[in-house]
C-alpha cells in the first residue's frame, strides 16, 4: 500500500497564489516586477512547472499582502483527487477577507 502524502505535500501553493493574484486584479507582469523575476517565471509557477514550498509561500504571502493562514487554506487540496476541500462560499469569503476587489461568481 502506497504511503499517503503529508498535509504539506498536498498543498498547492501555486494554485492558491494564482487565485489570489487574479482575485486582486494583479497582472502576471506586475507580480513578476514585485517578485523581481520574469513574467515567464510567474507563468511557470502558476502552471506548476516550478513549485512553491511552505517556506517560499511565506514570502509570496507577504508580497501579495495576504495573511499566511489564508494562503495556506486556499492551498489545501482534497487527498489524491486534487479537488477543493472548501465550498465556493468559503473560498469567496476568504477572498473577501484578503481584500480582493468586488467580483461576481458565474457558474459555468
């Protein structure tokens, strides 16, 4: 039987950072400037070509002006399926808490 990954191994900080960036209306090029990297590096991070670990996530949280607990909650995923463990309402509540601009949820 395969070992179950630890909670931190199941975290997807890359996805959480992308969600926060979009929710705050920050363009990839602007985030790249804040981080001192190229827009291509941001794109690669968001596509999980490069990964963000818990230590690096602290710096991302600071630069995105987001409490680390909020970033961590958004990074949590359900076991092996990779699905959100939070309801849509909880995600939008977190985005409100971090100061995302007004948005409208459209169910596709």
